[in-house]
C-alpha cells in the first residue's frame, strides 16, 4: 500500500444492511480497477468533541451512524486510474444513483500512508481519526507518530497507519479540512489503528495510556482538534481473497 483514498460518511442506522450490500457490490469493482484492500467500518464509539468531532464533520443527523472507510492502492498512479475507470463504468454510475446515504455530505481525499505493522489478519475493531498538522511539522509529526505506533503495537495493536493528506479537495457542504478546522498552513492526516477485537483495543489503550512513552510532552499539532472514534469492521476485502463479513 503506497496510497489510500479515505472516506467518512453519515448513514441512517436503519440503512446499515443496505449500506453493507452497496459496499459489498462496489468492492469487487475497485479490486478489478486495481485496489488491494477495501475496508468499511461502522461507528460504535464515536464521542462528541468540544471543538470538532466526526459527527459534526459530516453534519450527521441524530438517526445517522458514522462510517469510516478507506481503499488501499499500490501507487497513486493506480489510484488515479482506478478513479478514472470508476467514473466511466456504468456499474458504478448505477450504484451512485442508489446510495443509501447522503453522498453530498461524505468527505473524501487521497493520502500517502506510513505503515507500522505488528501482525496480519482481519481486524475486529478499528480506531479512526483525523488530525490537522502544520505542513512545516510534517517530519516532527511522523517521528512522534512512529514512536507512539511502536507502543501501541507492543500493547496489542495489529497495524497503525498515519496517512498524510495529498489530494484533499474542498467540498461544497463538508470536507476533511473543515472536519478538523484546518488552517491554511495545515494538512489533514487520516489515521487508523487495527485491533484484533474491541476487548483488545480497550485493554491495549489502558496499557498504552499508562506507558510514559505515550506522553512525549509537546505535540507538533493541535490535539484539541482531532476528530476520532471506534468502529466495527463491516467489510474487509483484499485483492487476494475476499473476506467480507
């Protein structure tokens, strides 16, 4: 994985199965177009924030649930070609006309990931977050993120990914920059942590927060504007083998 497309959307809770079916139909097409992994995660523990949060990011209604998802590609070139093919494919056009959620409020963008892996396999739980980072602090952010990832892997995480914004468009209704109130000199990071289960996640965070290495002091970004939440994977498809659930 050298490139990802990241998405956050709001889906009516009553449309969960319809959304899962729509995602299950789209995943094989994106794999056909070159994607290596297609992951959809249903909101489970998505807190309200004082400044920003994922619900406000997509203007979620009270009866809507947040979905945090991404598509992995071997390169940006493959991603660009995949999106071009998707725009031309009548199968995708038909799906787009019958989406079980408000696509106008979905936020999306392209990101370059830094990956830290501790184990393989399908995740049972995912922590997802969006972070605004000053462009000038990119290297400082990656250095701290790498150190924190090592601690999380030590305490049970399977995979930690921090993906730096590369192709993050402005939206008419919502967008990633608005989700974290990013300033003109900031870029958005799309990040996630894969855990074996929610129990492993809760235990892992308990151990990690008690670890002094998780508290490095000053951070090279505004933690107060991070938007985050916990999610249950509802679809995980890889190019090698389909593992949807």
